[in-house]
C-alpha cells in the first residue's frame, strides 16, 4: 500500500471517528447498561431468578387486589377446607384463606429481605473498605470484630435480641444486620488489599487525593459488584432467618408471615389432619423467594469469576 | 533410524473464529538426535509440540497430516492408547514447569506416581529411582522429601526434568524449558539437559523462541512462522547458510553464540492472525525484502540436500544475507 | 512459628473471643427492657417475698458482682438456678449438649460425605445438562427452610408411611445405663435418621457448590495438566490432584457450616422435639428463664468457636504451604 493511500484512509477514518464520537454519547451510556445486564443472556438461571423475584414483588405490591379474602378473616364454619373454587388453596383451622395469607405474606418477607440486604451491604462494604485501606491497627481491630461476629451463633442471637426487645420486623432486620455484615466485610477487605496496590490508586495518592476520595471514588466502585453479590445472598439469608424466627414463635404477632403459617400449621396438628395445603404452600413460597435471590447472585457470580465460565 | 516423522500436520482450535495454529509442517527426527523448533511466541510451535505429545487442549484437533512415532501412526489414537505412550515412550518438560508440581504432595510421591502409573514397581523401588533421578539432574537426593513450595524455581525445573527421565523415554519434548528462570540458571539447566540427553541417548525436541539455544543444543532445526515451516535443516547448515529472511532476522535478534556479539534487534511487527487463511508467505507483511510475488503460494525449495526453505527469494539470497546483517534493514519500515 | 505456638496462640485468641461474647451477652440481658422476674413474682407477692426471690437468684447484688459471678460460671459451669424450676442450670443442660452434638455431628458429616463428591461431580461435568440440573437442585435444597422440609419429612415418613418416628429422641419410659448405651440403641438410631437427613439435605449444598467452584479453579492449574501429561488416568487426575487441592477452601467453610449447624439446632430440634440445647434455649427464651437461656447460648457459642479451631487445624494439616503465622 502506498503512503498516499494510507493517509487518505487515515483522514477518512478520522472523520468517521469524530462523527461517531459526536453522536454516540447516549449509545455508550446504553451500552454500559447493556453490558451490565448482558450476563442475563448468558445466564438463564440468573434471568429466571430475576423473573421470579419480579413476580413476587408484583404480588406483594398488588396483594389487596390479588387476594380474594382478608388474610386474617376467620370462618370457623369452613375450617380446614381443601382447595376448591371458593378457596383455591384451601383454608386453615380457623377457616382463613391460605392463598390470601400467602399473597400478603410476600410483603413482610420482601421488606425484611431487602432492608436487611441493604444494611448488610452498607455496613459490610464500609468496614471492608476502611479495614483494607488503612490496614494496621484499624484493620486488626475491625477484623477482630469480624471474628467476634463469626463466633456468635446466628439464629440463637437473633432469637435473644427479638425476644428481649419487641418482636417486630424492625428488630429482626436490625438483628440480622448486626451479624450478617461479617462475610461482606471480609470479602471486600481482601479485595481492597489487592486494589490498594494497583497503579490507579497509587497515582491518585501521588496526586494528593484525600483518603476519603480514594476510598469512595477509586476503590469502592471496584468492590461494588462483590457487594451486590453478597447483598443478593443476604436477601436469601434474611428471608430464611425471618421465616425461622416466625416459625419458632418470635415473629411479629400482628403480621401474616409464611413462617407463622407453618408454626400454626404444626401447632394445630395439620400434619396429623392431613391438611397438606396448609403446610406445603408457605414452604414453597419461602423457597421460591429465597431461590430467586440465590439464582440472581449465582448468575452474577459466574460472570464475576472468569474461571467459572464455560470454556 | 527415524524415530519421529511429522507429515504435513495441521492443527485447528475450534471456536469463533476457529484458529489454525499449525499449517502443514513436516519434519523428521532421527534416534538420538535433538531437533530444535524455533519461532516467536504465537507461531504455533507449542501447539506442534502438544500435538506430538497428544496433549492438545480440549478445543484443539489435528485436522490434517500424520504423526508417525517409531513406525506407528499415532495421529488418531484414542485417549487411552495415547496415555499409554505418554511418559512411558515420550515425555515432556512443559513451559510452565514452575507450577507443574502439585503443591500438596512431596516430590517423591509425584515421581512415584508417574512411575507406578506405567510400571508395576514397588514403592521402595520407585523411591530408589526418584533419588537416583534427583542425583541425575544435580539435586540433593534428600530433597525428594520436600514439598514443591520448599524448592526454588530452578530446583522445580530440575525436578520436572528428573520426572521426564523417570521412565527413560525414547523422546523428550522440551517446550521452552527455561523461560521462567533467570539467565544463569537457564544456562545451567540447558547444559544439564543436553548432557543428560547425550549420556542417556534419548531423542529430543527442543521448542524455543531463542535461536541461540538451538545453536547450542540441537542437531537439526525447524524455523516456524505463522503456523508454517519457513526453513529447516541441519543446524550447521542453517547457521552458515540460512536463506530465509525470517531465520536471518531471528539470528540477528539473539546474540550469536559463536561469532562476535551484536546488538539485539528484534523484528518489528507481530505474527499474523492465525484465524484467517493465508495464501502467500505469512512473513511478507514484516519482511524487508517482500515483493508482490510473496502474496502467492510459496513452494518449498531445497538449495542443499536436506535444507528446506519456503521463500520466493525476491532478491538473491546472498544479498538478503548481507543486508540482514545490518540493523537498518529491519528498523526501516520502507519496503522494496 | 511452629505448630505448637500456632495452636497456643489460637487457643488464647479463642478464649479471649469467648469471654468477649459472654460479656456482650451479659449486658444484652441486663439492658433488656422489663423485669426478668416479672412473670415469676406476679402480683400476689409482698415486697419482702419479692426481695427474697431476687436474693435467691443473686439479682440484689451490684452489677459488677453479678458480672463477676457470671464470668466465673464460664469456668465452673455454675450457671445458677433456673427461674422456672429452681433447679441448677448445669444439671438441665449438661445432658442436652451431647444430644445436640450427636444430631448435628451426624448431619454435618452426612452433608460433607454427600456434598463434596457431588460438587466434584458437577465440576467434572462442566457445561452439561447434568451439571445445570445439579446446581439448580443444590440451590433448591439451600432455599428450602429446614423446618419446612422437616414437616414434610414427618408427614411423609411418619404419618403417611409410618416408617420413622415423628419426633423426640427415644421411646418414652425407657432408661439407659449411660449416654453411650442410649446413643447406640436401635431405637435412638431410628429417631436420629429423619432429623439428621433433613438437616443434611440442607447442609450438603454448601460443600457441594463450593467444591464445584473450587474444582473448576483448580482444574485450570498447570499441575493438573501436567498430571494428565504424565499419562495418569482422568479419574486419578480428578481425584488425586484436582479434588485434593480443591478440598482446601471446603475445610475453611467447614467452620462456617458448623457454626450454622450449631445455631440451626434451635430450629431443627424444635421441629423434631429433640431434647437438645437448641430446643431448650427456645423454651427458656419464651419462658423468660434467663439463666437457662444464657447458659445454652454460651454453650452454643463455645461449640461454634471449637468448630472454628478444628477447621484451622485441619487446614494446616491438609495444606503443606501453611506456615502458621
């Protein structure tokens, strides 16, 4: 190829480049989002998780529209009715409609799951960032705190807290958040230890950026995917824990929850009375909600860790 | 007698796009001799070695040609049959020898595993053999009790060499056996490999990007570029009478062993994209002597018996040789 | 640092941690709103009677004396008297420690025996339908709450099929000469099967999923390729090299799993009416029986820490690269 031709081609492509640059700011933004969500296409499991969670969120929002009855409305003449057109999933021993209780049960489950996950992510990320970035005594002290949190038996601690204070969903969220941040903190910290040595952090330091700025502008964005990952797992743990607490009888007595349905089913001898609709359905609801969070987290994890990807 | 014969071998990696990493390479290796395969990284030489060893990655496949080992066509043997030959008859000192030892087992157990997988040998005999092998490669036999992390990089490399000798194979393939090590240890290890090979009489294929290593250790050589053979023949012949500009460029790029020291000049540019088919000479785009005819299919010529060259020789090769001795030839991007 | 020093230092760390957790628990109970003895004392008591009851439980003493007594109880196991029955707490829970250990130990061991090979199998079949199905199955087990699978298990295996007892640990009225005699009796084993399996059905998913990830990572290592190069059969490469190395992070996870197992005893034992620490704790918390609740919590926390310690030791044993510092 002659030099003349080369230059001609170069200037042509320059014009092209300018053109694209001018017109594609929006496209690039859209691209970034597409890339962020691209894992869904490659991870059908993650997509399934998002769809399930979305469906449950919709059920929770439109609970009063979807549920045919008030969840607490008793009808003793119609107790332990098997599924029928009138009561699609039957009734419990007090004649309350199981389906309506399930629908309303989605509300506390999601509230507790999401609130706990946000608090866990917030605390865990900050502890991890500070410990990893500052190192030394700060790191030591915070990591001993993590050890401390790991040494406490999880469910018993939450039972004690909820029983000693008041059995409300706020107490449950607070209790879960008090312990569950430990894992996020540990993972974030070890990631920060690596990031700290990266050139972009070092150059930020040379330029004289404040610690705060380095932590939150330079390092934090790089650990966010991990925080999101452990946040999605925290949703799952929180929902399972809340269900267990309610099942054991330490839940909010005024709320309709899936765990409580199972508790009253067992106490009212639903097993011996063969009222399978009463004790199978709430479990399925819990399982679906929890698995949706696990599927999302897992799909995301496969994308984060290239070694887990298909060859 | 001919131990290994590779005829018009093609290897392709499946994928999008598919990559044809080896494109019709032929050579023979006589018993007791050492053959060097030389070229820059990404020119298909490791793939070639893996194909011979039967250790291609899962997505790699031999798509043409044949490999004849000791009179037997081993091109399309099953995994199982290949496994029996592997290590027993041909072993490999791999590129990543630094990480090739399993961190959780002692050296003696890893050597023993190789021996006992192929031969019915008692633990005590295998242990004796592992100590013997350690001595052979110049290590303290007591180090067989060590875990890999207790050994230095050079020592680990020696352990891998010891392991490759464990069953006294006919053929040893050394794929860049010293790249991960520092220069002094590289020298020692190469010397040791060569010495052992002379002592034990195995044949060897030495894969390297460093043409001076070939000069030091090999009897014959194959120069590869872009998955194709550029030049091949006896080492003395090639070093004294190289025809191909690429060979000359490589000689220029590494300090000569025998002659006076020259400045290191690497050839500007990088190897071609192996996912695309190529009609002409793969080196043409980087060759200071390239001419329009180089875009056409290149025949193999034999200027001297056993010396093969694939080059159109757009200018007489004497001229190529003279001019390739000057650094300006390589540094200027101007083409003829 | 040698192994001995490492062990000593770890033990000291754990003891410090244990006392810290105990202190937190002490103040947690003291800071709780309401009078712990409110239910006990009731309205019909006179001032003197109430004061006398307080004195019996040591609640009339200043807080630092109470704290000192409480902390010494960690060593002497003198946890005071139950608010409900008035019996010594240690006598109530002593027996139950073993009941919990046997149930949880069995289920965790079962979970690892099933989970580790299952995870290795999944990694080995990377990219196949079988693998996808296996991962989803493991996630389902992980999402199904234990008290629910427990209820289903009881319904199916005891109410419908009548194969196994619905709960409790042994037939009523039968006494045994020793704990060992009890734990080896056929009746006990029959009672153990269902709860142990239900808990293992939950726990196996953790080692399984971890093992899968860990195996996939190890399978990319050079030494695995090299083992293949040596002509070693695929199965041996997977078992002796890939799986053996992949096991290391699984051991660390054992501490977490054991921690969850100990904590999870409150749920599992309640479902199956298993007379262990967990069920006792639930009962004590509901009844405001603080001394018993505290003591069970402390024992459970101690078990978590011991599990952590054992996992540390096992890791050092499995990985020759660990230098203990």
